[in-house]
């Protein structure tokens, strides 16, 4: 179906008509899937918003990248509320990470608005392939680590059973000599206390911070700033949340556990999406009824994804999602590249 709003000879765009009922219904499953992935994985689902808005709901690429920010932001807010109630959001870390990315968000939004739509969709296909590859590699590494941990646990159980038999014999001997050893320890403690009272060492001054430690902290702060700026640039340019970058960054750089990193990443996505949308606020041309139904389903899906996160295997969900993204990316590339 062709867009009803066409550009005239002067390059101006007419106001888009209200969403047709069947388009609004088509938005429901798309928003639900995006929110589900946002709530369960802390990211990734938002990358489906732009292709869904362009190819299923017939938005232009620039409208889609702006409208996706609304969908992503509302979905992230809904999922973040659920994670916050469970204590899985680190507010200070998330707000700082999102704040550091505002410069990248602003630049990405301005750059995207000046780009040819066909070039934008081709670049988006490349981003989707990159995301799919990153998620697949991460999933394979996690599975390999799980297999190694399972094998190590099995070997440890075998060693523990062998040691237990020896410990039984040792306990029997220790029970016989426990009283005698206790008397010896009491005598040793009495002598040690007397010696300590006679010669008490003067307090020592605290050591100055090591230059190596200061350099490590500086390098860590630099990594955080670069990663936050890159995430902001992706959000502003493509209209995606960047959770596939934020979650690993929060776990590796800030040392957060995975459930906490997922919850905190939604705060980062919310900050970046709000900044990018504020930058594009004057562009206009958004189909608000369509986006409202899309965003409502994303919020519901994010709530469901948070509920299902503890029951589903994240590796299986990531693999299925990466496969879907790969198929969509190839289809977009086949459509867009010949028109360059």
C-alpha cells in the first residue's frame, strides 16, 4: 500500500491521514513482540520497530525512526517499572550512563534527518545484521561457559565424594584429640594476648593511592563515556534503544549482575529515547493514533516479558530473535540496495 502523504514538487509533505483500522490492528502484534523482547532481554526488541513501521504500517523511514522512539520509550518505561519494584534498577548508574550519551543522541538525530531515506534503510539493515551477529556470538559464548561450568561441577562432585570418605576417618581421629588441642590453643592464646599487650605497634599511616589504580579508574571512566556516547548515537540515528550494547556494558564495565543490568538498561534506553525524540520534536508528520496503539502493545509486552524473564531461557530467546533479525535485515538489504 502506498503512502497517502506524498511529497509535492517543492519537497513539502502533506499531513498523514489517520491510521486505518486494519493498520492499527497490524500494530498490535508488532508492539507486543517488541515490548516482550525489551522486558525479557533489556534490549533488542526495539530494532524491530523501524522495519515494522516502514514495511507493515507504511511509514516513511524518517517518520519510522522518530515514531520508534515513542514506542521504545514507552515500552522501556513499562518494563523499567516492573524491574524497579523487584529492586533490579540502579538509578544513579543508569541516569549517569544515559546522561553521558545525550551528545551522541543529539548528533545522531541531526545526522539521520539529513540522510536520504534509502541510504538510511540500507544502513539500518547493516545495523540489524551486526546486532544479530553480536547476539549469536554472545549466546554461543554463554552456552560454552555453561557447559564448562557443568563439567567442572560434575568433576567437583566426584572429587568431593572421594574426599568425604577420607574426611570421615579424619573426623573420628579429630574427635579423640579435640580436647587436648583446645587446651593447647587456650594456652597459646593467653601467651599471645600477653605479648600483644606488652608491645603494641604504633598506627601506620594509610598508603597513598597507587598510580596504577588511578590509571585503571581513568580507563574505566573513558570506556563508560565512549560506550554511552555510542549508544546515544545509535538511538538518535536509527531510533533504537541500544540495549544490545548497554546490557553488556553495564555488566562488564560497571560490574552489574545480569538481571540488574537488564533493568538498569531500560532506564538508559528511556533517557536516550526521550533526548532523541526531543531533538526531533519539531519535525512533525507523526501518526499519533497508530503510534499510540503500537506503544500500548509495547508496554503490555514489556510487562509480560518481565514476568516471563525468570521462566524462559534467555539463550533460546536470543537465538530465535537473532535469526528473525537476520531474515529481516537480508530482506531490507535486498529491497534497499538496488535503489541506491
